[in-house]
């Protein structure tokens, strides 16, 4: 079976369909804002002076702290009856799920409890110090 007769208009038969411009997804925009905020905090920490290594370390530090805070808030809010389609919960899921889903495959559950957020927060608190010790 082919396409129905009303699918293409008479003058567009044989032409390639137009490519539509697609906006980036919500998760991409949330991560772009998160990275921009971390970069702004890192740059403002040095007084907006050019300091490449200090900017990099500050960026990693603030990004890890913001992500750890987001994971903590998500873990606390999971105890309450908040709808999954609440805008705040959707944004928290967009930020934290790329970090938590790979860890869930590795870390086993302890009965009813998911300790993945705790392990993610511990890892995120050690990443800046490990990076600083490697660079220094």
C-alpha cells in the first residue's frame, strides 16, 4: 500500500519534503541554563578577570554543587505526593535523570530504598577535589 491520495498535493509529487527547523528539547535547554549559571558563577568568583584554570575549576565546582543540590531536592520531594507532571518535578527530572540512570544500573537497591541519589551526591562532592589534585 502506498500513500493515500490526499497525502501529497498534486504539485508536490516527486519533491523532497521540506526540512523543518526543530528547536532543541526541554532537557537540552535546562542543561544549557545550568551550564550557563555555573559558568557565570565561576567567572564572577574571579571578579571577571581572565583566569582560564580558575574558571575551569570554578565551573566544575559550581556545576557539581548545583547538581548535588538538585539531586538532594529531588530525593526529598520524592517522599511527598507531588505529581510527576508538575513543572518543577519535570525540570528536576530533566537535570538529575542523566546522572542517576547510569548509576541505577550499577548500584543495587536495598529493599525498598534507592541509595543512588546518595551515591551520586558523594561522587559529585569528590569530583572537584579530585580534579584540583590532578591539575595541581
